[in-house]
C-alpha cells in the first residue's frame, strides 16, 4: 500500500503523481490519501484537487481512499496517528519551500515523518512537474554505511518497473587543501575502497532482483564538497531523480550533512527523493 | 535529449491537465505560487562568495601560507630588533606570496566568461498567456505550466511542449550540435527518443509560430544542465600543479624540519633566542626557492606566447604544460582532421560500379538538388555543407535548373533525410535524399531484394573508400498528389543512385599523427559518420593501420549509449580508436571513462553542448574558426586554424616547457646548497655566518630569476617527441634531482665559495673561534666574496643545465639571447656587490683584492667541467645535434 500525505496544494498534486505510479506497481494497488485541513488553502480548491486525484486513481484502476484528518495539536501528530504500522507500505510526502526561501527539509513535517518508524518514508522535492512522476534514470548517492540496501530498497523497488538506469555513487571526502597533495596511489586506493563498497551494494541489488532489466553503474569521486559533486553528476548524467538517504544521528552530523542536503534540495537539476538512512 | 519524455506522449488536453494549465494560461497567483516552489527560470547558480572563496583558496595554498608565515615572522622580528633588514625581507616574501595568489585567482575568474556566453542564448523577455491575456514577462519569471507564444526568430526561453504549431521549424544546434532545421508539430509522439513536439531553452525558432506549455525551467532545462556543468565542473589539479605541490611539500618539510631542529639545538647550546630565530629564518629561507613559482608562471606565460605562434591560443597557463603530458587526444573528425569542405567526388548508380553517362549524372544531381533547400551554390553558402557540395557539383558540371520546386521538406534529424517535390516538363516527381539505411525501407515493393542487397553492397563499398554516401531515390507523382504530406510522399521510391562526398584531410594531419604515435600519444577519432567512412578516414590519416580490420577498434554511438563506464573502460583498453555515429553529448562519457583509466586526456569541441566535456577533460581544445563562444570560453586551448597538426605542435611546445621547468628547477636548487651550508657551519662551529638572509634572497628573488627564465625559453630538444608522455606518476622533484642539486653541484658551489670566504677572513687576520660584528669591514668583504662566487658559479651551472646529456655549449649561447642577459646579470652583480658602494650598503658586503675576485671566476669552469664529467661517465659520449636533424 502507498500512503500519500497530501497538503492540498498544487505541489501536493505533483507529489501525488509519484504516489499513483508507486501504487500501480503494488500488489494490492491501494493508495491511502491523508489530508489535514490547515485552512491555508480554500477547502473548495483542496476538494477539487483531491477529487481529481481520485479520478486519476479510478482511471488507473487503483483502489483509493481519502481521509480528512481532524487537526490535533499539529499536522504532524494528526498524520502520525493515521499512519498504519506497516513495514511493507510506503509513505510519500513532499518537501516544500518555506517562506523567504528557508530550508526545505529542516524542521518540516516531512523531516518529522522521516523520523517515524511506522513505515518506510520518502519525502519528495519535485522540481520537474513535467516528468509526471516517472523518473527512469536514478542517481543513488551512498555514504558507505553498513546497512547495505536495507534502507533504500523499500523506495527503490517502487521505481523499478520504469527504470532504465541507476547510478550508484559514493563521494569520498577529501579536504581541498589536501587534495593536490594526494598521491596517485593513495587516490587510487581510496577509489578502490569506494568501488568495492558500491559493488557490494550492486550484488545486494542483484540478489533482490535476479532478473533486473535496468543498467546499474558504479562511480566514485574524491571531493571536498559531496553535495556539489552529486549536483554535477546529476546534470552530467542527465539524471531524473536523486534518491538520497538522510541520517539524524548527532547534532554535529546533522549540522555537517544538513547544509549539503539543503543545498541539493535548493539547487537540484532534477527531482529529489529523501529516505531515512542508517 | 529530452529528460521529460513522458510529456511528449500526451495529447494536447492531457498536457494541459498534467501541468495544471489551460489554453488561457496560468493565473498570476498560480504563477507566483509556482515561482516560489520551483524558483526562477535562471541558468546561473547564484554564488555571491565565489570570487572571495576563490581568492581565499589561493591564499591558503600550502606554498603561499609558508611564505606568508615567514613574512609575518620577519615583520615581528623587525619590530623586536630593528635594523637587521628583516622588514625588506618580510615585504619581499609577502609580495611573492600575493603575486602567486593573484595569478591563480585571475585564472579562476575566467570561468565567468563561459556563463556570459551562455547567457546570450536566452532572451530577456517573452510572451505568455496569463489570466487569459497575452502579456510580456521577464524570462526568469517563467514557471512550468506557462503558455508560451513563440514566433519566427524567437529564442526559446524554457523547455516546453507545443500545443499549437503552425509550420514551426527550430534550430537545436546549442543542444545537439546539429545545425539543420527541425520541423515540429503539436501531435503526441510515442517514440521516447523523438523530440518532434518539444522546444528547448536556448534554441532558435527559424520559421512558423506556435504555443507551448513550459515543462522545465532554469537548471532543469536541457540547456540549464549544460550551463550548470559549465559553471560547476572544477578543473582537477593539472599534472604540473600536483608535481609543484609535491615539490613544495618536500622542500618545506626539509626547510621547516631543519629550521626547527637547529633552533632547538641553538637554544640548548645556549645561544640567544634572537640569534636562533634569525638562524631558523635563514635555514627556512635558504631552503625554500622563493623565486621558483613566479618563474614557473613566467615560463608558462612565455610558452603560451610561443604556442600562439603555432596557432594554439592558451586561455589557462597550466594548460601549456598539461598539453605536454597528454596521453590521449580525442579529436573530432570533421573540421579538425578534415577540412570540413565537402566536395562531390563520385556519382554512382544504385548497383553498378561503372561510370555513369552524362544523362545519368545530370539526372542524379538534379534529383539530389531537388531534395535540397536551395538550388544554387550561392544560395547554399550559409546552409548545410553537404547541400553546398551538391549545388557546387551541379554548377561545376554546367547544368542549368529546368524545374520548378513545389514543396520542400527539410532535413529531419530523426528521419535523416530531406525531400522535395518538383515539376519538370509538366511532370511532377518527388526526390528524397539521405542516409541509405533511412531510404532503403521506403523503396517500392517492386525493388527486389537482390537490387537492395546490391545497392547495400555498393553503398558499403563507397563508404569503405572514405566517402560520405548520400542515397537518392525518387518516384513520379500523380497529378492529384500535392506533396504537402511527407509520409505519404516517401513511399514506393525508386533508387536513383549514390553520391559520394569527400571531406579532404588537412595535409599536415598524417605527419602529425605519425608524430603522435612516435611520442606515445594515442589519437581517438570521434565522428557522426558511418563506421566504414570513419574507418577509411582513420586509415588515411594513420590512426588505424592499413589492411588490418578489427571489430574492436570501432564503437558506434548506439552501443556506446548502452555501455556502463566499466564496460566502456574495457572497450577502450581493448583498443577502440574510433567512435562512429556518435553525438556530441556522448563525448562526456568518453572523457570520464578515459580519465577513470588514469589517462591525461585532451578533447576537441566546437558546439555549446561540447562545453561540459571540454571542461571535464584535462585539456579542452576549442576550434577558433568554427567554434562557438561557449566552447571557446570553456576550453583551455583554442586552435586558431582548427587544424589537428597545431595540437601536435602545441604538445611539442608543452613537453619542451616541462623539460625547461625541470632544467631551471635543477638550476635554482643548486644554489640552495651554498645557501644552507653556511648556516649549518654557523650553528655547529664557532665561525661567522657566510651569507645573510638578505643575501640569500638577492640570489633567489634577484639574480636567479633571469637565468631561470632563459632556461624556460630554451628551444625544444631534437628528440622531445620521441619519448612516451610522462603521465600522472611522473614527479618534478625526484631523488636523483635532489642529490644532483644539493649533494653534487650545490656542495661544489658551497666548498668553493666558503673556501674563498675563509681565505679572505684568514688573510684579513681573523682567528678561528673569534666573533666578528656584522658591520666589520673584514666580515663584509668575506661575505661579499662568498656571494660573488656563488653568483659566478651559477653561470657554469646555467650552461650545464641546457642539456640533460650534452655539455651545454654544443648549441650556441646566442641562440637564446636571454641566456646572455642572465650571464651578464650574474657577472655585473658579482662585481657590483664587491665594488659598488650602493649595492654594498644594501647587501652588507665589502671589496676584496682583484686577484681573489679572479679566483672566484675559476668556479665557472670548475662546476661546468665537473658536471660535464658526470654526464660523460653516466651517459657516454653524446649524440650530435645533427644526428637528430637527419
């Protein structure tokens, strides 16, 4: 089952295209739409948008249920109470820009939802509504954690039916003052470490999908700025979606990675999906 | 090309629905909401701190930091104990540090130019429907869902799907590199690769008008991605930068290590902290070749001037040397290897190998011309070179136009053919010309498989001769067929024959490729041509050997598209030499795979879409004549004559510059020996200091600079192109070079200069163990002769450094006038510091007997002779220069 947290906005409508496409490949073909009225958008507009969504689902022969949740203390709590505990389901939500171009994810409802453990979550930043929620080329940057495919698989598998290629990518952090002094041998050994990790991930994917129909490439970069490296690669390879894991282990970690993550969300040349990392 | 293929499959109504738009366009409030969500339609990455960050990066460079810290210590020392000339030293060190940083900063600032050139491809304002009215809006306020109104001559401001089109023809050259017009409609297309109903940012509407719904803006457009890469790709450190960094690191470690060790020793042995500080500074200053990096820059700048004379314009100084280390050149066939001047060299029937009769020749050229946009060479001048070649052949044969054109369907990139309907002698016919593989399926059923097979074989035979083969077919039209519908026209065609078109090689290319092979440089050819044509050209110019045909040496674009980087690397290792039927966008893939193989790659390009690949390569080479501004701004080298041979001339120059850099590095490091040893003696023995810090700087930042530059201007050695490229592993500072500089020639200079220093002290009455004041006349004379000896011995060192294996006087000194200037400076300065009062005052030196000064001159033959002896012992008798000339 796919669960869509829809805020009733136009942006929510763009995110809903992903949800519909995900639901099409679910065994039960079910889509649960959750909406908490906040009063920011006229109810008549929200109703029209949700009705359009229901019609699209009917057209695609999906079973769709729409729930208007009572606003409790805040939107997040209302949503959390309504999200079923189901590890096989996927919650889809959007990361919207806040007033005065502040952060997309930090302190957003999407960030709180990413912390819930009721089901896997993907928060989407849609920059290309013309893509209609059907990316076929995915960039999957990985930070080198031991969790392997476990965290991103619930999201990645929903894209599989339409995929043409997946680029596994690992950026190894090298300070810019150190980079010119790095010997070729050291550089190569670092790259080898990165490639070995990505090949392990590739083997894991192949285990899960013995007859995969899309291409997977592995690429490693040494850089002092991992977020820039991801953005450049996304443009260079004409990627349509960056699927990024976010971790929330420590404050320092969050401060360090949070800036890069927001940078990607701000400047991405394509849509971005964020899942909960290890 | 299109990243939003899904939208092309939708009907017009579905497009409006998918993008929440309507034939009335968006409302102003909706547009505002979308602008907030998606951001501005701008291809620039706003980064207000970029320049400041770049400047800071230069200032925090390892070498610059070292110089700045040294300068700061000098300034503090001057404040604590004035009158020791530490202020001048401080400013000198600070000046060198800033000079280096500013040079590098100016290089990075150039990146702005590429963006400026890209900006010209987007309009300032455009017309859209908002709230049901057509209004002009600034282009950066466009959002997905906006309904654009396009007219002839407009630049497209964003990627958009046509919902209404009336004869729309666009030029997508900025994205595809293909300058031929493309006809578009508003119909849905099923083929994922097709682009028949979309317009793209940066492209030009050549004809017609239409309305289109925006589906991507800013950096998400195809043009935006090129712009993003043009701004965001940072050049990796060049081989020289890496080698310089390594050298600076090693020298700094030696300098700081020695400095701190002996400072500690001095403190333990009870000397005052001030003496120890001056001593430590002296050790550091003596070890760090302050003048070396500015001399690098000057040598590269002079090299770039010499390259300009070879028709290679350098836009980044490091590229001068990087070109010398190139291991692989990826060259475009058209324009770089060939002249890009097409001529019809053969007319053939569809199956026969016999020469066509006059009537048949006329018929074939008439049909080909009917399927061309204009019918005279004069009209074609600005059009496609292929059509120009056909029109020129028609004119050359003396034929006149005897028909009337009724319809023309221009060349379609997807269909790879063009068609024209003409009326001649009251009869209507359609003529189609294009690639054989696109014409063959349109032949009539009556054309039996035997004929098709024979035509296929003939086409392959012609392509095998290196000709670009154009197939021509036709059929008579019924009176009621009007010719407006291309698809219904192009059926049941009759093959008319083939036109073989040749693009001649630049005459210097085969020799240049031979030079590359001898120099161990691999040349890969990239072309959009048929593999057989590409192979023949490659054989003609020497990229492939004659008579050896292997399947592994050619890779076509469609296969390349499907390969992963790892698979491509394997193919490259297996020996791919030609990329045929490739598009410019695939160049990036080739560059990245080659770089992943640890090769130093040069890539040529001319189009806007070549810019990212040019930036990603170690050396991006743009075409000066045919290249776009964007390509030129993204490249590090510009070929003024678009000729491959100029690249090879540039490589020769680049290799020479690197060899010269090694020569003057060796030259400069030699003087480090006699600069360090006096400090070691001073701390270990009760003797006066033979050289002061300011005297060391007078060598490093004064007298050594012009001789170093002279070595930087030495002409190429005859065998410079007979060695394999250096590659990434090669180091500028090798153990051999360090031993030769410090422990051989440096030691020799130290012994001779210190010998004279102690001779002057001894003959002046100095007794071992006694101290001498810094301003004592005897001390000033002794330190003066030590400095003068070093300067004079540097002349012998300078001449010996001209050749690695030969003596250095087997080529006239006057062949390099700067060398004479350098020698004169050393001589003049060695005299002035002993006998000219103003110089004595600045350097703290004094006069010596003339005889002593003449003994110092003996140091020149001593160092030169010793070095020559070493060369003879190590390398045997040298080959004469004439050996290489023959």
